[in-house]
C-alpha cells in the first residue's frame, strides 16, 4: 500500500558495467532537441534512507476544481474537501490529547472563517476552542505562554497576513524561547492560517509570509497542498515538539480528494514526489503545484518529461529528495507564489547551488510572483502570479539551453553542424576503476549505433581517456554528467597531469576536434 | 481631564464610582502632579518616613480583608520578617555584586539592576507557591532570586557560563527556570505579558478542561511604567479580565523609562486606573514599603486563586541606579533620588522590625553576613564554571532536532554528531 517514491535511489544501488539502462522509448534518430540520458549514478545511494518513510501520493495531478482520483490506500477511503481534512486532523488530535486546544479569531462559535474549526467548539467547549479578541500579538503570545506551561495550542490567524502583527511573539518567543531558556521550555505550538493570492482580495489579504518567517531560527514551516497532505501534516505539526508554522492557501480549501480512513501522519521535513520524470526538476509548493501540474500536461504533450516535487517543508528543505532529483535531471525550475526578492525560491536556489552545483547543467530558474503589492484588478492580479504558460516556456528554455562547461570552441573551429556544442570534457575521477569501466561501455554502445549521422547530433560529449595516476580531487566531475548527453566519443588519450582549469584538456580537445570531426 | 505637558491647575479627577466589582476606594490626588520632569508627585514629597500604622491607612487602597482581620498591630511574624529581610538583602547584595563584576569585565551587554525596588519583588513573590509562575522583563535577576532560583545559577548565567540557569544562552535579560516556574526574562517590554496571560490560561484550562480541581496556580506579570503605554498591555488586560484568568499584573512604576519620565509619556499617569476600565480591580500601593506591598499582594493573589479574576497593582517605586549599567543617569533630579533613597525599603523594614521588637540587630547582621557569603560563593562558582563548548552552539534551537531537516545524503542532520557545532550547512 505504501509506495515509496524516491528519485533514483530506489532503483540503482551501485554502478557496474552492466547496469546501463537506456530509455527504450527514445530511439536515436529522435534525439534532436531531446536528451538522451543514461541512467547511471556515480554514487552509491542506499535504498530508503532518511528518517521516516511515509506513504506518498503518486501522480496526484489535481487541478483546482477537479476531483483527484489518487489514493494510496488499497481500500477506498472517504472523500473530503481540504478544509474538512484539516478539521478531521484537528479533531483527531484533540480527541487524542486533551492538552491540544485551538485559539484564534472566530474559531469557536463562528466555526472559523474558512470553516476549518466548524463544529469543534460544540464538541470540545469554549475553552478548548477559544474565540479570542482581535489581538494577534497578544493571543499568539498567550498561546506561547500556554505551550510553555504544558498545553499544545493551535493558533489560527484568520489570514496569514494578520500574523504580521504577531511577528514580535513569533520571532522572539516562538522561535527563540527554547534556546534562550537553555532548553528548559518547549513551545509545541502550531500557527496556522490561510495565505496566498486569492480572488481579488486586495494587497493586504494576499500576502505570502513564508519569506518573512523563514529566517527565524527555531521554527519549522510547512505548506499543505492537497487534502491528503493537509491532514497528515497538521497532525504531524500538532504532535511535533517544535513550533510549526502551517501555511494553507485561500484558494485550495475546496479541493476534493479521497483520503484514507485509517489514521496517518506525514513527516514534517520530507518533500513529496508528485510526478517522477527525467528532464527537469520542478520544485513547487502550495497552490503553484496545481499550476505546475497543469503546465505538466502541456509539457508531456510536447514531449518533455518533467519531474514535479512538492517541497512541502519550507523550512528546512528536504535536500535529500531534491538532491536525488537534481542528480537525475540536472535542471531545476522553482515555481513559487512567494515574491521574487528574498523568497523561498531564493533560499532554495542558494541551497541547491551550494550543495548540488556540480550536478547542474543550467542555472536554476526561479519563477516567483512579481515584487508588487497584489493589485485588486483581476487582470493585474493574474499577471502577478506565475501562470502555467510561463512554466511551460521556462521549461522549454531550460531544456534547450546547455551550459558550456569549458571554452567555447565554436569561435575557433567551424562546426559542420552549427547546433553542436561542446558540452563536457574530461573527467578526472578519483575512482579509477569506475572511470575505466565507464569508457569502454560507452565505446561499445557507440559502436552498436551504426546508423547515426552527425546531422542528427545535437549535443555531444567528448571524453578523454585520462592517465589517472595523479588525479587531483579538485577536478572531479561526476560520471553522470559525462554519460548524460548524446553520444560519447572516445577521442584520444591525454597523458599529462590534469590541470586545474582543464586548460590542458581543453586544448587537447580543440586539437582533436580540429583533426577529426568525422563522427 | 488631565493635561499632558503644562502644569496648570487642573480639575481633580472625579472619583470613580464604579458599580462593578472593583470596590477600591479612590484617593484624590492633589492637582498639578502632571508636569515637567522635575516635578515630583506632591503626596510623596510631603511624606516623611512612614510609621507602620499610619501608612497602612493612607496609602493602601485595597480594602484589605486581611488587614481588617489582624488581631495584632503587626503585619508580620518574626519568621516572616526575617524571610523578607533576607530576600531583600539578597537582592541588594546580588545586584551590587553584579555591578562590580560588570565593571571588572566579567559580564557584558545590557545589565539592568533592581536596586531600590526589592520591596516589590519580595513583597509579591514570597507569597507564592512553587507552582506559581513569575514572568518578568529584563530587570529580572531579583525576581528569579526571590522565586528561589539559586544565586549560583543566576550569577553563572550572567557570566555566560554553561552552568547558568539557561546554560549561558539567555543572559541577563532572559532568566528562565522550569523548576521554579520562572517564565523569563524578556528583552522587549510588554513581550512577557502575553506569555504570563498564557500561563494563567493554562491554569484555568487545567481546572476546567483537564478537570484538575486543585489547579489554582497564579501567575504574576511584572513590568514597568513604560510598558503601560504598549498595546500588548492593554490587550492582555482585556483578555485576562474577560476570561477571569488567575493573573496579577504588577506595575513597577519607577517613574522613568530609561530617560523618559512617566509623566512625559503617558496621558494619564495613574496606571492603577486602567484596571477598572477593563473591569478589574486597580490598586495603587507604595512600592518602597514591603509590608504594604505584601498586604496588597496577599489580596490580589487570593483573588486570583479563588478564580475571581485579575488585579492590576501599581507599585510606586524607584530604582537607585540607572536604567542599565550603561546608563549615565543624568536626567534624574538628585533631589528626587535623595528622596527615594531615604525611603530605602531595606532600611524601612529594618526599622520596623527593630522598633516593634521583632528582631535585634545581631540577627539582622547575621543575615547580612550569610548573604554576603552566598553572593561570594555564587561569584566563585560562576568564575570556576566552564564556558560553553562549541558543541553547545546549536543544541537547543529545536526541542525536536529533526527540525533541522534532512541532509543531502538522506539522514537527518541532527544525526551527524558534529552538527551542533554549527559547521554543517543548513
């Protein structure tokens, strides 16, 4: 019942020569404009690692208003709307633990302005579902004080934007108090509320606070996007000992999905694989997930294979699943509703660049909302947020571009086919066994393909058989980059010591190219 | 009603004839006490050192049932008197030692000393049980000491050592102690009041939701006159009165917020009046006299414990030193300082006890000597304690360190043993 989708880790355990798998559906003649990816991994990635393994929804392509048919349970569950899923989660946790309470404006008798807490006050009483006066800073602080003395409050901001008034308490007390008290007091609060751009709600009701809160040390942030993960995450957030800020989206409350009857809790720190793919990794969260999935339909029709990951955990990022994906596809597109400046995408870009720079073949593209207070007019509002058409264009551009990793030789040499680009050169790898097994296989593969002409080649990779005896770890390129694109042509041998800027190698290639380009 | 800046002859404020449950008698203040920074409140100027019986009737405005029931003239027994004296001496000696240590370079940053205000801390906190909570501001050393936090722990915390009550991570302005229910220590003023409200809420919750019938823990929130212009103060007064939370709001009105005189900052400087505006009792008390404070405190705490709601107690007090050790304290009138120095709470209590033949000099001297040793020992302990090691850097950021997330290799970052040293990328 529980399927674990984790990038490539689940399929490959180690690289040995008979593990090269070629995507069978692509024949070589179709390669123009596509990527030929040899699935190989230079690193050993064990089976399922990384903390809690939780059931994930596969291929949840739920656009707004459509009912999703995804379900991870073998027997049918029950259909709920997202706000009902949240209510179920809250209800179950309140039944399970009497110290869980809810406080916020209009959560009790009114049932919550988005009906998330409807019926809970009748069931649990006015003290457990507390209607507060309109004093965000103070009732957030009250929730924190209650958490310090033993309760587990769920604090609701009627709109996330109102929590700006509670910033003092959230930053100073919620985030820092556990630390400044030397670990004596824990603050197991959940601060939740809907945010994001709605339908012409105006600037102040359309704020995305995830960017403002993300620097606060000591808090976790999660964003739910489907009824399934909403219920699982709210339960996890309530059970967590850390303060969690739980972002919901105003427009997602009426999503319908079938969720399991039995109890389930998701992990707060894990990302969700929405759609596995090969060509490009699209990272998104909250409402933009649906814009991405809409764009994904178009992209699939156009022949692209995007991998869509809903990062869910905005702080901290799940760099494991993201990393696996980047290692596989080498291209990253981040689609978010946050503002351009200092948003979640900006942090994510930095994190990915820091950790996975070597695996990237193109700069990370980040599509965010415009840096503008959300206008009231419908047309203007539409243009502030990222739309599916923009996502499609971005993916197309991203896949078409390839970064030239070394000197562009096209200036010095007239390529018979102007589209050819020199992509990858030399690899000095500390693992000599690995490298030397790689090349012969590439070579033998090449010789199997006898019917290609160089007009159909768009991208080429030239590898050199290196003398690896004096390898410097600094010049370490990963195997998969070599094998990722196009054909591999064994040009020749460079017997010199690898140079720091690959100058030696580059000039050898130029030389070899000049001599023999009759592939 | 009252003018902000000009010292004119204003009409006297009308007595608040409230038909709500606040039955406190209202004193009529003489006019023109709102004025320039150099004007003092006339009623304080005209008083000499109060004698016990006289002061009782004129300054305490709570209709104190406790006082009425007293058989004897004395407010305290010998044991209680010694306890109060010891606590105040501890507070004073500790703060003086803090100043010494600061100038010797043993502690840094902002250190706010409590000299002169001991009566408020002692008067209130010595009436509490262990499970009652205290929330304070940055001027919190003495509140922690009165509540029972060992002097050693507080001094180590000030020195930034790992044996401090917050492992050296909080510092002067963040004194926390779970065992003694000291909920901090907050640097921003007004920030602690909602936390205190929350602690009181828990007490109420435990009684009515968790059905723990004996849950009647009271929370005390201490803050200053400057805080009384802050929104959080009013919001919490509202919520506490609305839900009848077991909390006492104690205003330590020392007339100065760093260099801003209370009279220059507040449209109506009588803070106790703001209580009845929210439907709770507002009491004004002479905060330089520990016995008066204690009487008012008894009533307020009992009221909270009985579930009758909060009280706002304004203690007129004074800090002998500057706002912090970095404050040159040039704005305050030396006459004002001298006036309050004459009303030193420790001297007053000493005089009271000796005049009423509760104790003799030698017993008090013995206490002073004992406290000196305690403070010396605290300094020694703090000196000898180790500084926090590098591995402590990220240790308490999360209660559940899984919150640091999953590293690129698939494991949780917290599983890396060196992670708390802060060397890993996050």
